[in-house]
C-alpha cells in the first residue's frame, strides 16, 4: 500500500508478464491480484478468484470491436 504506481506495475509484471492496465487498475489474472491506483500510488489491493473480471473483459473486448 502506498507504493508508487510505476514500481507496483514493475513488481507485478515480474511475477506475471501478462499484467493488464485497465483505467487506474493493474490486473494479474494469473496471480488473482489487482492494484487500484490513485494519485500515482497503490490505494487498494484486491485478491480475487478466477473469473472475477471475465464480464468486464468481455465488455472491453466488445468496445474494442466497435
């Protein structure tokens, strides 16, 4: 908590190179961890189960197709 966003993303990418950057959130589906960033710092750490973000990813994919 409180880690600068660029450092948090670097650490997360070392653990999972497929980290996604969605809005103000870094998401690692492999690790089941997402980091919410505000004011260039980690504000929230979310631990989630597989499938948690599936619906959001589907919506984002649909938006990209348009």
